[in-house]
């Protein structure tokens, strides 16, 4: 007779779906904020050197590619928020749109 395990199979933690949705929502928010800054910076392209624009584009691409990974880390949202504030220091998006910074 086969040996059976008397323990019921373990199901994923009930809050794991909520955590995944929260991380996804946070990543989506940061991605949208990055897009806004990128568009704003693109409109200001004439005021910056080609090297500056190339460097900023590379940094934004890297950040955009790593948003999910950063948000999944402990305090990662704080890191992304800090980077967005630094980007805002260049784009001045929050000042030009008359909105309060949300990051």
C-alpha cells in the first residue's frame, strides 16, 4: 500500500496575489511617471547638449527596464521615488504642470 501524506497540499499564501498586484500597480505608476518625464525632457532637447541627452536617455531606459525589479526590493519604491525627484530637478515637470509631486 502506498504511503500517503496526511498533510493537505500547501496553497500559496493568501496575500501573495495582493502583493503581486500591489507591486504591479506601483511599477505601472513609476513607469507612467518616467514616461511623462521622458516626454517633457524630449520637448526640452534643444536646451541640452547631445551628450547630456544621450546620457539621460540611457539612464531612463535602464531605470524603465529595472522598475519591476527595483519595486520588488525592500525600500525599492523609495529608491525609484528618489530617482524620479532627481529627474524632476532636470525636467521641472512638477513645477511646469502646476501639480504637486506624487513620487
